[in-house]
């Protein structure tokens, strides 16, 4: 079954980035933002197979804890 998504906060207001947090019907969160592409920075992160890292403003994070 395909999940459904509900935007909690963020979006493409600036036209440059689309940082956002979405809740899913699987009771998880999806975070979108610019990908961390610098190899030196990626080497410092525990990124597993099939995962990626994105960077978002700290202003988005408190919203992720909402039920």
C-alpha cells in the first residue's frame, strides 16, 4: 500500500530550497532538503545503504515531535 503524506512544516517559499517535514500514514516522518554532498561531511555521518543525508533549518525540527 502506498503511504500518504501530510506536510507538517516547511515548503518552497523561497523558491531556492524546499525544506519540509511530512508525516506519513506509516506513523513516520519524511524530511526533505538539500542533499549533503560534500564527501568530507558525508564521511562524518553514519549513512547506511539506501540512505542519504539532507540539511534543514533547525526551525523545522520542533515540529517533528508533534503527534
